[in-house]
């Protein structure tokens, strides 16, 4: 990819799985006793960057973790996920449902991509829509740092997207896990704060790409 990466029109904030069923007090994870303060704080943390990207003419892309309903609406759930989160069931993360949606403060996304596994590129249209939109630079935020974020970033890397992980725009269920994941990702992409990314989107010459 050879385009001018300073062009906001070729940039996107990629929001990984900041959905009601993960974050909202009435969502599936909260009902299952899996609420987490660091994760719940993310929408407010990344909102200024999302708004700046919109104002600059860039893109906001949201991935939506999805439990595809089968017969009778019972979802297909991978065995490893069922073992980790036995509380998940019918109606959770269902396509088009409230729990499946991006949290309200960050809406609307310009592009929405459903995903069924950790990576937003696995068996999805993500690569296709990013290229159709002319997006070459990604600022990645969301959850969890060691899961959906890490897998998505690795897949973006091998597809030659210029990728920055927002260190304070991601979270995991433990801060130690979060920090380890960021350290691992730093070997293949840039890690920066939301404030540093804001400088770049605003065209501040002190921002570093």
C-alpha cells in the first residue's frame, strides 16, 4: 500500500466488539457475573478519537461478535466458549438484537462487520469492505486485548494494513493479561495512546506515525 497515510479518508478507528451484551449493565456478560470496570470504561475513553475521526472525514468501523441462531433460535456456540462462558444462551449476541449492537455512545459506525470468532477477518467481509472504502490505516480499540483485538491485529498485519493498537483504548479481564498482550503485539505493529492518535488525526506535526 502506497497511499498518503496522513489522509484521514484512508484511516479508520476499528472498534472491536464494544457491544451491549459485553458492556451494558443489562447485557449478557453482566447477567452472567462477568462485568469488568476496565472494559466498561472503554467507550468514554475512545469516544474523543471516534469523534475526531468522523470530523476529519475518516471512518468508524465496528465489529460485532455474533452467536448465529440455529433451529429454534438456539445459538451455535464453540465448545471452548461454552466452557468459558456457560451462561451464554438463546438471544445473546443475536444478529440485529440490542445486545448485538455497538454501545450507544459510539454509534453510528460507518461500517459494521459481524464476526463469529476472535479475528474480525476470519470468514467475514472485513478485508473486502476496508479495501472498497480505501482504508489503509487502522487505529484498533476494543476487547479483549489478548483475544479479539490481538487476533484482528495479527490478521490486519499480514494483509499489509498499517495498524496501531490503542493501549488505553483496549482492555482485558485482567490488567496483567492486557499488558502482556500489548507487549506481544508491539513486535508487529505500533502501540500508542488515544491522545497520540488524536494528535495524528488532527494533523499535529508532533504526532508520530
